[in-house]
């Protein structure tokens, strides 16, 4: 049994930099035709020079693969029309982080005052640049995303021409907001489709499943699966694959992030097959993203087959999700 994917896309990917970039980037570029690259490096990507230089490092790390990095800019409140227009086609979207809410986000937005944000967001609206948001407050950890929904709604209603991507959503409340506002869209990760908080802390602590936003309740996972498996046109795959060295995960200050790049497509095929929805996988991992972002990725065909895949125990210094386990699907051929 096989299934074919045309130009699969990962619309939320962390590649880091330096040695880590060279280790993990090929694990995405081998099977994906393109990916939306997150800008939260140290220092963050917030100038044209930094963006172009980072893109070149990614292309060098993925040399030989058909792969397009779609670049994002770390959102700053003082960006104006001329500054953003100067990026031309090299910029695909901007990423907004609430200050201090996740890895390397200390320079993010500390408030969501509409008047303060208006100049930058109106410029983005005019230029057709989507705004990707890590949507969490500083409230109780299980409620942070749910509390952020009102901020999404305020932004969506005040800037109706601005495409707003709710990144790596984890709650039923976020899904419910999708259909209330024409300009709200979302990415969903592999790990949030598969796990709940019980998988992370219900027994022995599993640090390699710890992420932000934290995994939620079974009712939330069910809501995520429903829209993903049925290829809701406003949701798309974004892995949020976030590599950290093993020693940073297996420590008292466990870094947040699940590394899924090496197993993403095989695990998605397994999930969609289990629910008899393989025919919708193409939309979830490619077609919806192309429509939402208005992009045309490179041609690439990935053929998956229902034969076992043994997940490696590590990829360099990084431990992948399902390390040492066996998936029922694997990649047969990449054309």
C-alpha cells in the first residue's frame, strides 16, 4: 500500500544555526519541498541582511536537495511600510512572539495595544504579508492559549485584510475561532495530533515530549484531529520541529521542543491511514498551505509505503520523537 505526496510543505520549522543547522536541515530538506523558517535565533532575524545571510546558510546546509526556505522576520512594533517593502520576495511572513513566552522570545511583544501595533500591521496588510503568532499569555500553563483567543479576535477584527496564522494550535477554543473570522488560519503539529499532557507527565516524565504550547486534553486532541484529518481549508501542517541537544532536554531546566523532522511524513501517513483519511493528507501537508500563503513550491514527489520504519535513537545530538520505536509507514522514494 502506497500514497503519493506532491511538494509537501512544513509551514513552521526551527532549524537553529551553526552545527545544529547543518545536522537538522537535511532531515527536512530531503523529504519536504519547502518550509517556513522561524526567526528566533540569538540574535533574532530582524533585518534584511540577517534574513538573507540566514537563508544562504540554510541553502548551503541543504545543498543537493530540492528545497525552498520560506523566510520569516522577527516582528518588531517599529517596522514600517518602506522597511518591509524593501524585502521584496525574500520575505514570506512575520513571526510575532509574546515576550519571554518560548525559546529565544525575550525581545518579543510585551503588550497587544492596537494603536501601538497599528502602523506595522497596516503596512503588512497593504503588502500582503501574513502575521504568524505564537498565541499564549503568561497565565496558568493549561489556559495560556485559550486566554489568547480574545487577542486573536481583536487583531482579526481590527485588521480584516491581514492574514493571521495561529501557530501550532492546541485547543478546541482556537479551532472554534477559525470559522468566526475570515482572516484567521492555523498550523497544527504532528505531536499535538498524537499526544496529550498525560503522555508527557502522566507517568514517568518524558522530556522529549515537553513543548510549548504544552500538550492539552483528549478533547483538544480530538478537535485537532477532526480538522486535520478532514483537511479543513484553513489549517495546514507546521511541525514546530524544535531541536535541542539531548543534554538540554534531559536536564532540570528541560528545553521546550519536540524534534519530529525525521519522522514527520511517515507518522502523518500512519495517522491518516489509521483514520481512513489518506486521501486528505495531500491537502493538509501542501495544498492548503499553497492556497493560504499564495506560494508555488518546487516540484517534488514523495512516495510513502506501508512498510515498517525504525526510528533512530538519535540524530547527532538530538533525540527524535519515537526514538527507537517502529512506525508502520516509511518513505519509499523521493522524486
